[in-house]
């Protein structure tokens, strides 16, 4: 839909943004979120979300389809689910409200049918036993039995803020047991290279830790710079 259309206040539906290519997405699926975060300055990613799928080794990875909703209302989430392609990740800015669930078990059925890559929600979920099952990674701020309204307003494929993380449509979203991070689509190749280099560096440190051959100067030098007499 064209941005030249006249939208009522609080409503907008933009086209899906493709995001990184399939090869890049597959490569990031093998990268730990902590290592990606380390390569991106250690100060980006969601804060205060928890996983509601049961398996700790589950990985969420795919391009973002973003949704901004009025707290407790999921009308535009339903619309976004009509637009997604297999592997997409819904990133939902629900304003951090947990008084009403934005998604539940019935919507999970739709997510599975659409082969969605997962959901990241700054808001609440319900029907926890269903979300705990394998097949649909989901991170959310909280949960409640109270269901949503379907009145709007809301926006699809606009810049959003989700649990302290800025996400643009098409950004690559990666989530694992440690948390969720967004990699700007334009930076995906460089972040991937930096993450791989960081993992090689960590592998060397891990080996010296394992063998007891770590260089004490690694930290002693830092302490001396702070004036410690060592």
C-alpha cells in the first residue's frame, strides 16, 4: 500500500520489507545473541522480556515485520499476520502493557500455519501451555488470562521501540536463551563478520582458561592503569 494514501490518525499499513538474504539469515541462526551483542557495543537489544517457549536451545531468527498497537489491542497484529511470509518475525510494540494479552493460542495456530519465524512482544501473552510447545519461538514481557480488544488503532511496518530496542521493518531479529537483538539490515554483513571474529577470540580465551595458561597481564595491566600497586 502506498504511503501517499491518506490514513486516519493512528493507523498505517506499509508494505513488507524483505530484509537480509536467506544465506545471511541462516548464518546468523548459528550466532549466539550474546556474541552478536558484543560485536555491536554491548548496549543494544531487548530488556525485560522472557521466553515463553520451553526449550532453551530454541533459536528465533528472521526479518522483522513490525507492529505498533494500542496497549491491549491486537487488531493490527491480525492484519500483519495476513502479510507475513515464512520465516518472518513479528516484532510488536505494545507499549510494555501487561494488563491484557496481545496474542493467545488461537493466534499461535495462525502463526504455525503461516510458518512464522517467531514473535517478540513488548506486552503480554496468554495460553502459556500452548506457547511452551515446540515450533513457535516467542518472547514477551508478561502474561495474563485477560484477552485483547480488536478496535485499533495500530500501524504495520513502521519503526517501533520494543522493550528498549529500536527495530525497523526488515531488520534481522535474533533471539535465544540469552535475549533478543535486532541487527540493522544494512549492517548485517559487517555485524556477521565482527561476530565471527569475536567468537574466534573467545575460543582462544576459553582454551587458555581451560588449560590454566591465561595471561595474568590481561587484567593486571588494567588494574595498574587504575593506580593499583600490582
